[in-house]
């Protein structure tokens, strides 16, 4: 299971794209379920004559499910964080978090569950009304690097977040000493 990210500098902020490969067993399970559902649906609704066609459709669908990569994109400006991605229904149309609502940024270990709306590990914003996932699938080290990039680009926001964070001055590095 590999997660890669790329930071693209923009005129008024930057964009971070994340790609996450599912483990092989998740791909096989998802492809198997998708192909069985398609095969059963076409057989039930269209009759026996369609079995060959439904088998072909199931094979094509399972191929696409097996190669699908989960993706997310975070666009950051001095006024908002906008997250979009294909990893959850909630993020397909986008989620916006205003920087004025953010108290601090942190890494959160994900909760693995069968729920399609589970909260994956990654970069989270602690807001005035709870937590919001900004960029999923990142490891703790990758999250630290992304938070460092945000601090470098928007030092005023970082100063405000540092003042509100329970981690004090170490919130950006999660308590780890900075590399020299």
C-alpha cells in the first residue's frame, strides 16, 4: 500500500495531490463483489440468454475496480482549504474549510471500518466545531512535511494556529526536533 503526494505551487497558494494504492486483497475483494453483483443483476433482470454478456460486463467491471486508485486533492489559499477526491462520497463534490475556523493542523491515525465514510489517516484540521479531514492517506512523516510547507507559505496562519494548539510550538513537527 503506497501513498504518493505532489505539491504544486500556485500564485495565491498551492495544491497537493495524493494517490493511494489499495492493498491487493482489497482490490480482489472489491472486484469480486462488483463482478458478482453485475452478473446477478443482469441474469435476474434480463434472463438466461444474457449470461455471456453479463459475464463479460462483470469481467470488465472487475478489471476497472481492481486498478482504481484512490485520489485526493487539497487546494490551499490564505482563506480556505478545499478538498476533493474519489475516496469518499462526501469529497466528490468538495469540502471547504475556512482558515479562520481552523484552530490547528495535526496528523490523525485513521479508523478502519466497513463504513464507506470512514475517516482515513492523514492531515486533519481541528476547527471550532470539530475535526475535518483535509488530506487523507498521508503517513505521519508526510503530514509533517505538508504542515511545514503550509507554515512556510502562510506564516501568519501558522502563528495563530501555534498559539491555539495544545502542542504549543511543536504542533508543526508533532514534537519531533527539526532536521538540520
